[in-house]
C-alpha cells in the first residue's frame, strides 16, 4: 500500500483479515430440477408469502415449520434430519448435493440434543409447556441454519459494527454490560435482520455457550435463569432508542460488506488506489439502489398475497354471512370495495418509493473512509440517554393526551368516511383491521426501501405522516403479528396440504430415480 495513504484502523484491519481468511473459492452448483422440485418451490413461495416474513429469516422459518410438522407425532434426529435437508433442497433453499453427509449427521445430532434438552428442562425448572416448546423450536431451527448456512464474514462484520457503535452509545443510568448487550441486539436486528428466534439463539449462545453433549446437563439446570435474563434484555425499556440509532448507521456498513465480499483478498490493493476505490463504492451503491426496486416489489407481492387471501376468506365467510342475516343478501359492492382497496393501496404505495441519489452515495463514501482509516470514526451524533422513566410532568401528560387523540382522530376519520359509504359495522371493522395492517406493512416496506439512505434530518412531511399514520401503523403491527399466528391458511397449508404434498414429492423423486436406474441398465 502507498505509504502516503492513511493507515487502516485496528478494527478495520481485523475485519479485512477475517474476510481474507473466510474467503474461499465458490463453485457453481445446480439447484434441484424436475416436476417434483418445481412443485415444491412454487408451494414454498406461496407459503412464505402468506406468512409475509423478511427475506433474511425465511430459511429459518422453513426449517422450523418442517421440524414442527415432522416431530409432531414423534421422531428423532435419525428419522427427521435427512428428510429435513431433502425438503430444503426440493424448495431450492440449497443447491443439489451442496450439503454433505457429515452436515446431515450434524443436523441429526442437533435435533437429538434439543429434544433431550426439552426432556431435561422440566426436571429442574418450572416453565410453561407452550413457552418451552416455542424456545426449543426457535433454538433448534436457528442452530440448524447456522450449521447448514454458516456466515463467518457476516459475523465478522457484526463484531466490527459492535466495536464501532458501542463507543457512540451511553446509557447514563445503567451498566456498560447492559449497553453492550443492547447494542449487540440492535445490530443483529438492523444489520442481519434477525427476528425473535434468531435473537434468542444468539443470546442463548452468549449466555450458555453453544449447546453440546457436555454442556447439556448444566444448561438444562440453569435454563430458567438464562431465559429470564434473555427475556429481560429483549424487553429492555431503552431498546427502541438504541435500535433506531443503530439502524440509521447501517448504510456504510452494508455497502462496505458488499465491497469486501466482492474483493476479499484483493481489498487491500483496492483501497491503495483511492480513485478506484471510490468508483467501486459508487458502483456498489448504484447496484444496491437498483436492487431496492426488486426487493420492494417482492415484499409488495408477498404483502398483497397475505392481505388478499386473508381478506377474501373473511369477506366471503364472516362479512358475507353478516350481510345475509342483516340485509337478506350480500352487499357485493361493499364486499368488492373491502377487497379491492387494500390491494390497490399496496400497488399505489409502490409508485411513491424512490431510490437514493448521488448525495447519499457521497455521504456513504465519506463514512466508509472514516470507518477504514480513523480509530474513532465520524458517523455523526452519538446517543446518550437515561432509560429509567422520570417523574411525569404536566407537559408529558399533555403529550400523552395528544398522542391518544391522534388515535381517535385517525380512526375517527376512517369511520366517518366508511359510514358515509354505508358500510355495515362488520364491514367497517374488517376495513379498519386490514387498513391498519396495510399501513404497517407499507411502513415496513418503506423502511426496506430506505435501507441504504443516510438520513441527516427528517423530511418536511415526516411530522405530518407520523401524526396521522403512526397510530394506525402501531395498531397494524400488533394485528399483523396476531393474524400471522391464527391465519387459517397457515393451518390448512401445514396440516392438510403440505404433509401429503411432501409425501407425493418424495414418491415422485424416488420413482424418477428408479426410472433413471433402469435407463442406465439399457445403456
């Protein structure tokens, strides 16, 4: 490297070394083909659309779903491990023959370990069976994905971000240890997009260490203690402040990760030429901006399917039944509006999403340079706060009243308009129910669209949008989580369709293999 160039910071040097060590030659591998695999892949797309999850957690959710189905009536690692891997290959989560027999053996061991942990915990702890089952499946599925799809480079970047951001955050009335745990959680949520099961798994490993046959007995005895500590950290009062702060810092780290993954061992040579490095970062930003539209489009399609299926089912059952009882016939016009408006809103929202521009790219370049060469990177303002609630003042009471008023105003306007359109009480309830969910999904999609945007100040319309739509979005978040848990299509797909479908796919795969062997005999 040119001696006139700034020296890499210690953290950046460590990160680059980690990428150099983790880099390995990747071979092109073919995904499973044929009618059986095509059918499984299409089913998986439909299934994930109904759950409407972020792309980063779809694989773990699929693993958990298969485990729950396969272990429902009993089973162990030997009977479930291999077919679990096979189902993931059918659904094209992994290329054909990309998972070795040794890895399948590891999956079988993981399943047996967590099943044994499930049996041991009640002997030493008092835990609700439903909670225990949820924890075991969360940990088991996350551990299996971690083994089948290891991401050492991403973990190195998480450590790098952690060392950078923890210096910028101060919790005035709490310990540094708590601060560190909260920063750790915030980074895994904002950078790696991890959901609750992944977060539980990450904190479980931090508290107990990775589960093994040696640690099994000790972990089972202290499970309740560890679970309590983990839940307290996941529900920490100041977690939202730290998460929002961390999320705003992510753009330069995300782009830096892309450049590192592309260049790996050539990265040091790249940064020795500042002009070329700037060009590469600019190209990477532009490529990511272009990909935003595709990611947003997929998110919107999943949201539309999620809304359309749930809304249509309720409209033609509960709402239609009410209309027949109350009016003697179905109000088809209201029914059509109630189905069309939610879907139309999602489509319209997609036209208002814009990719970042050149100014944003320059801000990312400046921050990446600071990250690489400054021992104390300049990423903007730090965060300092007290997490314990202060005594409520008169002004706080006024703000609370205004905040509650926004709920009444926002939902009051909607009810007034629907009443003017002669919507029945049931139709209004369903419309508001799904309008709130759509508002939340739109907010989440907008956040995904701005993942590479470095925001220095809020937009002019932000306070207005927050005032009218944030109350609706907050309600929508809880409703979306609830409907995901009770969605009748999930039950139908999992228990009535998926089980026999996967059996048919397995039969056809074996049949085609048999035909192939007979064809070889002819040769």
